């Protein structure tokens, strides 16, 4: 299980605004700024996002290599996928697949795909079998 992910972005402020909008419909609404001077020498400043008491998605200023990452964000419903996709598109994302079932994986796999402002591949995904009681 993953604990956290760091992404290097060209413009931290612009990316914070983008991810604040895009992740909010998924319930990823907590934000934390980490001053790198508090860590070991050379630790970057970080802008964190999280939910349910956990910070797990971090941005840092740097050179972006958009095609080098694909990140799937879990949604709690199909409606949350739709809302995250709409929010990301309104915030400047590039469409890579509108919300729909991804039948090549499973008929219950519902997702939307976008590229963020640095070209990173993002997927907002709802897998009903992971939420069924």
C-alpha cells in the first residue's frame, strides 16, 4: 500500500489551484504546506493534499516530466468521478477520456481520464466492488 506520492510541477501555485479544484469532489480537501527547512538538508518545500487525517499527495517545485506518471484517484461514486472530471476540465485539464465504464477492465470500472497542467496522466475511478459492503 502506498503512503504518499510527490509530483514535481513547474508552477506550484498554479498546480495547487488546479488540484484543489479537481480533488475536492473526491473528498480530498485537506491541505498542508511543509517548509523543507524543517527536514534534512535539501528537502523540498511541499504542498500536500489529503483526506481522513492523512496527507498522501504532495507537489514540489521542479522539472515536470508529465508522461512519467499516471495517478489514479479513488472516487466514492460515479457522480464523484463525473464531478472531479468536470472540475479538472474547468481548471484547465486536457481530456483523455470522458467519464464512462472502462469495459476493457471490467464493466463495473467507471473512470475519467485527464492530463493535468504539467501533462501528468490522472484518472478518477470508481470500482463498485471496492465499495460494496
